């Protein structure tokens, strides 16, 4: 075959081997940019695939429990591995109770920190304080648990719980024997752990409030407090709510610290002095010791409940933060 005949064939072969290059040139896309876009798209999709795989695996592992107990698993209080009877109500109650207690303690403090850093603190002081608040999120949870056992629990047992029982003992929340370890200790530890999350997000949301809103209120004669209360906080309400929900999601999913200080007793009591149990704690304590398929399935179903609640809370928080972080005038 002559060289003149082989040249067109080689050219046709090159075109057929690289149709995607022709597509990129036709759409005026740089080859390197196109490859980078595809690679990053794969990375982004992998996160979605990972979440879906986790959900599917939890559903498959909890199928025996779902088939045997159905919805009664949610409101049953029996947890007897010997009799193969399982109910998640005490663990759901302990998780909700400790998380709500943590919010009651952490939200006012975190919101006060955010307002101080954005509205009142001088810049040389705001930066180190903000750094120290965010540093709380970097402390390992086991360290919080050890601090709760050796420092917080003795102080609660000897000072705070007797005081609360003496002054507010007529309320069901402050009745019983002062133990130190229990629901109150777990709630305080969780409050410290979620405080940096709520404070950091709230600070960013308050910074997104336009300066014209503040200047307009001050020009009308409002004091600094009136400006914050009547203008800044209502404008940032959705974002602050998103920060609170993010903190709640962190509190619901916390395992090690709450396991070390809550007492790990499956009982339902309104008293904060009583021992409790959370969904994350029962999984951590019993998963390695579970010997039957139904026991493992019951623990997997608790994990599925915790996974679903946490996922929904975080999605709602992200939507609220996204709404408040958009610039004024953008379409909703």
C-alpha cells in the first residue's frame, strides 16, 4: 500500500479514537478543564453514593427486626436479649431528653457569644475569642467524657444537684438522689460540645446582615440593644434556627462522651438526676457483645433511626442557612 493511501486512513482512525476531543473543541471547552470537571463531578457523586449505600446497608441489616417488631419497636420499653424482645423507647427518650437539655443550655450562651463577637467586641479581642470558641470543636469527645467523670460529675453531685433539689424540688425535673452521673451531666457535656457549632454558624449569619439595616435603625434613634433586638436578630432568624438544628444533629449523634457520663440505664424518667441511655450509647456498648442475628438487627434499626433523624435535621439546617446567606434582592 502506498503512503498516499495510508495517510487518509490514519487520519480517519485518529478521529474515531478521540470523539470526546472533538466534542470538547466543538463546545469550546479546554481539555484540562473538561477533565477536571469530570473528576470533581465523580468526587461529588461519591458522597451521595456513600450516603445511599449506608442507608441501604442499615435497612438490609435491620430487616429481621423490622419484620418481627414493626412500628411497636418505637414505643416498646422492653430490651431483653435473652428473651429476644427489643424496644427502643428508653433509648429514644434518653437521646431526645439529653439533646434538648443541651440545646436549652447551649443556645443562649452560643447566641450571646455570637452577638458579642459581631456587634460589641473590638476586633483585637473578637479574633482570639472566636478562635478559642472554635477550638472547643477540636477537642476529642473522649476528653470531654473524662472531664465529665472527674470534674463535672463530682461538682454536680456535691453542689449543683443538692441546690436544685432544695430550691426546685417541687418540679419533676429535680427530684431524686444526687448522683452526679446522669442525664444532667450528659446534657451539660453535650451543651459544651455543640456550643462552638451554634456560635460559629450564628456569627456568620449575623455578619451577613447588611450594614444598612443597622445604620438605618441607629439613624432612627435606636440604641445598640434595640438595634440588635429589633433589626439584626429578626433578619437572621432563619440562619440562627439553622445553627440550632445543626447543633441538635451533633448532639443526637454524639457517642463516646455521652456514653461515659449518662449512666447507661434503660429507664424513662423526667428527673434530670436519674440515669439514662441514648441510641448511640446502646449501639457502642452492645454491638460487640451481640451474639444473635435479631440482636444485631435491633441495634442496626436503632442506627437506622438515628441516621434518618440526623440526616433530615442537617438537610433542614442547610436549607435554612442557604436561605439567609443569599444576598438581598436574589430570587427565593
